[in-house]
């Protein structure tokens, strides 16, 4: 996997102890990659290390608060020291957020934006100098179709993920002369543990948790699309049809799209179907 493009096989992954991050790490481990896996949950991180080493990877664990810029830069220094550099950086850590604009507290805004957006900014800033020095690499930022489709009752999450999309678009151009590729993942709902990061107290949070539980799309499906994008140096990954068509309609007919979303929200259609 990527052997010709990245023969040294070195990757850094945040949010790697579970969900999408662990699936990314597992698929790389199966191809004998050298992994630096980061997560705030030390217990899960240690369990992931055991699992990944059984698959054939060399694994470094980093207990990391991704909202701490200094800690992120320290993680990059450790990766460079112990792996000699990095070929793939997956800025994947994230949490969900939901609620009406009048109901989301300042603290909840800060929590979601710090984890979902600022962590990606820190990850890019920490590892780009290393990639430039070594002559190239690839960054994969986990956003969401929330950042392109802007569904109702998800303002804080939408804003954070839209920021990740915009940052990735900017870096795609800015880093091209340095042989650094950029990919941004924009899935809709798929089976993952993201629902753990919301309380389930509101109708929309319960709706989100039910959508995640019912999804037939797995993390493995998303990773397959992401890896193909890395191989082809593709910017956008929108794995599901609703992600693709929603984005296309919004770009071609933005006013029509807004009216359509308002209609679906009012009539509890598509992502609102379980909303109380």
C-alpha cells in the first residue's frame, strides 16, 4: 500500500484509539507501516497498540490533547526523532456537536471548534515543516459533509468542519510546490463511535446517535475511499451518494439547495427523519 509513493511507510494519526482512526491505523498496520498513534484516551490507545502490533506494525503511542498546540508540536518532534520523518499525517480526532443556535453554550462552541478545527490547524502547522524538509508527504484531514451541507441544529459542528474543508482547500494549492498532497474527508453518517461525544439529551443528539447505529456504511468503507484519494492525490473524498449530490446541488443551485434543506427539516426527511 503506497509502497512506491512512500517506501519508508511512516504515518501519524490522531484519534487513533477507536473508530475511523483505528481503522486507518489497522489497514496501514496490515501493510507493515511504522505508526505513531495519538489519542487522549490512554487505555484505549494501549489496547490499540497491542492490536496493531499483532497486524505487523511498529507502533509509537502518544497520549495527546489535540487542542494543546505545544503538545502537538512535541508530538511532531517525537515522530521525527523516532521514525525519522512522516509520510502520511491523518488529522482525524473529532467530536460531534448538535443543538439549535440559541441553545448551544459558549463552552460547547469552544469544545467543538477546539477539537474539530483547531486540532487540524495545529496538526498541519506542526508537521508541514517536516514534510517540506524531507521533500514531500500527504495530509489527510477528517472533516464531514456537515462542513459542506450545513444542516440545521448543527451550527458549531458545521462551522468547525467547514473550517477544515476551507483549510484543506487552501493547503492543497499552497503546498503543491512542496510535493505535499492534501485530502479532506467529507462523509455523511457512517457506523462509528462519534455518538459517544454527544450526551443524547436533545432530540437531535438522539437522532444522530440512531442514524450512526443504523448506518450500513462502515469505517472500512470510508478508509478505502481515503486511501484511493491519497494514491491519486485527490482533494475531496465524499464517500456516500448523499454527500456527493448534496454538495453538487449546493454548488450549482445554492438558493434552491437552501430551500430544499428547509423543506426537509420542516418535514423530517433525510437526516432529520428520527427527529422528535
